[in-house]
């Protein structure tokens, strides 16, 4: 049974990933809040990844870094601190985590790292300057580490469009906004957390052993199509 570390698995996409893994993996969740479930295969560490020391873990086969931010403001209202905070959450937290667990990951069974970008790193969208900057760095990190760590550790990223999570609640807060978001996507839908979790599990699995350094757009067509 493989051991997977999930950073930020108490809510949203991270929680969907944890729930999907539990039946067949040992899951170590590291987050500031405790998941609202218990399971024999689940170990939780209460930890602020940015400010706290990460726990020592001796066996790791996969690492998923889920924390993110949706800080949508016009550039005139984005402070330098906004950019710093978003970069710290999205990028430096991932780097800190990877550096911490890289030695044990190298000894894992077909080890893999999964990170998260956003469609806004590919599609110019107003008010996304800070988050798009941070997530673009994640895409560069994915490709660089994929090359550096080959053939031992695979590194991939998922770039979702709007996903029905607490983080995106402001974008889906009423029927009009839900309708607008739906209509903007050529597939006339937005994502559910489980869809993204399924992609993360695939990238961790033995079915993806030939895939590394890739950014997977889960965009419901918004980046790929012009219809």
C-alpha cells in the first residue's frame, strides 16, 4: 500500500483527493484544519506549511500540494504584499514541501509529485495578475523539476478552471454568476472537485509512469476552444 502526502487535504479539491485515496492508500494529510473524517489509513498533522516546521515522515511514494489562492483584484488594488502572499502560498510552500520530502520520495515506489496551476496561467483574464503570476511559476517549477528528477520522480501539474469549492465560492455565489460561468465554458459546465481528484489519482498511478513535466488543462474548453 503506497503512502501519499496531501498538503491541504481538509477542504476542496484536496479533500476530494484524500477521500479518493483512503480505500487503497495510506494518506498523510498536512493542513491547518482537521479533515471532517477519520479512517484507519488517514494520519493528520496540524501544520501551517508556510510558517511551521513540516513533520518528519519516513516513507513517501507520492506528494500532492493543494494550497492555493484566488485573489482577484485590478492591478491598481493589488499591493506588493498581495503578490508576496500569493507567491508564498502557491510557490514557496510547494518548494518547501518538496525540499523537505525529496530524500524520502527518492526511495518511494514509482514516486510522483502533483502540483496545481490554473487556466489563468494560459488564458489572459482580467483581475488575475497575482494568482496567474504565482501559478505560472508553478508551471515552470513542474517542468524544471520533471527534468531534474527524471527518471526517479515524476512531476506533473493540473491547471483547473473554476471548481465548485469553498475557495471559489465568491465566483459561484448566485444563480446569475453560476449561469455566466457555465456559459463561458464551451462544454457548458465548470468542474467538480471529484473530477480534479480523479486526474490527480491518475497522475499518481502506475498508469501514468510515462508522463512527467506536463501541465494538464482541465478547462471545460475555455482555453482550448473558440466556439
